[in-house]
C-alpha cells in the first residue's frame, strides 16, 4: 500500500524517477 496521508493541507505530487523507479513524494504547503 503506497497510500500517503498528508499531514498538512496542500498539494501532494507523486513522481517516479531513476532506473530503480524510486518513488519521490513532494508535499507543497498551501
């Protein structure tokens, strides 16, 4: 389960980068 619960109100963007398909999660506070 890769569900992520944001602890702050804002925009959560998911990106898969790298040859290892490393998951990068960026949370931008509104």
